[in-house]
C-alpha cells in the first residue's frame, strides 16, 4: 500500500490516493473495500485505465462497500478520494 494525502486545514478535509498491491487468488471475484467516511472520485489500475466501480448502500458503522471488477492481470489498483 502506498498512501498519498493532502491536508486542507481551512476546509478540515483530507484528499488523497492509495495504491493497493494485490495478491489475487481468484480472478473471477471483484475487489471489495470499505469506504467509511470517504468520497470516492475514481478507480484505475496501474498499466490500464479507469475501472468501473459500484458503491453499495450505507451499512451503519461499516460505511459503503466499494466493489470493483478487475481485469485479469490487474495487480495494482489506485483509488482516488
């Protein structure tokens, strides 16, 4: 994981990007992440381009799920928020 954050003290807000390195055991299953407190701006994969994603319904303290269907060979995903 490589995390890059920017702090806006006036707006009391963090924006950033995380690069996740994945060890995929089943290429048919989507990547599922929790997005509690995050406003997702986009998902891409290293070596590719934009990826379609879905945000699930808010589930209490868990927040919303981020579900991304990854193409074969995608072993690094970038999430901008």
